[in-house]
């Protein structure tokens, strides 16, 4: 049975109405997916940069002095090497001018190195952590660790709740 011409025109109008009603919902979903993808891509990039810094910390184990308040990395040559490796991996991203209240408009790099006695070591307490530059370590078979963190603030386009992106690597150096 053939539909009259007038009914066929109504079908086209209904299709246009359905499209007009679903377009904003689909656009909102697509923006959310794109925004989440951008945040994920930047987070993966920060993680890869932290891994590059960890490789440098692994190969340069001698210098463990680092002042956490020193955001310009002027103390400790190993800290400078780690920072340079992280930013070499993040080409095009700038360093944050100050990392005291978050990352601001740039990337903050944190490098922390410490030594630790194993659980069955002869030090007092379990997992006893101490500064590696100590003249007399509390145990003979201590291990050295390093933690490299790269953080960056993220401005979402739509509904992604993430505000700070972070890449973090902790390794046993020795």
C-alpha cells in the first residue's frame, strides 16, 4: 500500500525533529569523550616523563641531597638531572613558576630520594627510612629508593572532574 504524499512529508518532518532533539545530547557526549581523551593523553605523557626521570635517577645514584623547598633545583646535581630528563620528555610544556600551591600554569617536578632498611634488617623498627647521606646508616644492607612525580593542572572543557594530572614513579635504585 502506498502512502499519500502528505503523510510522506510528515515522516520527513518527524525525522528532522528527532535529529534536532538528539543532536545536543550526542554533542555533549562527544565533548565529554574528547575531553576525557585529552586528559588521559596528558596523564600518560606525564607518566612517561616521570619514567624518563626515574631512568636518570637509577643511573645516577650518588647524589641524594635534595631540598624539597628548592623549586629551582639548585641543590643536588642528581635532582637537576632528573628534572632536565623530565622536561626533555615534555617538550613544549613549561615549568611552573611556583609549586607551593599546586602546579599553576605549568609542570611541577618533585624528586625525593631516601634509604631504607629492609624489614629483617638490624635497625630499630620495620621499614626504617633515613637520609642516604647519613654518615652511619642504621643497617648494613640498606636499600636506596627514588620517587619522581610530575604534576600539571588541567582545565576541563566539559564534565571531566579531574583538575590535577599526575605522573608518578617510585623505584628501588640500589
